[in-house]
C-alpha cells in the first residue's frame, strides 16, 4: 500500500471487514485523521479521511490484543 494514501470510511470498512459505523468509531479520534463536519441540522454527519499511517496504527492495535 502507498504510505501517502488517504482512505474513506467505506474503503477501510471493505479492507478490514467492519461496518462503516465501527470504522468511524475506531478512527474519529485517531491522530492524523481528518474529520470534516457535514451540513444539515437533523443528523450529525461527518466525513472522515484516514491517512495510511493512522490506518496502520489502528490495525496494529487491533491485531496485537
């Protein structure tokens, strides 16, 4: 994988086999992840962009427990 890659929640969910909701929970407070607020007032909507380094850190944490 490209060390400069940036992934969407959907891409990470597909790569690790988790739901998009779980991926969002795992990554939303991770250092380096870009969280963009969405519009609208009825539901909270965020767009996450997950850098490869953050992806690797979380994956390592998940697999070493």
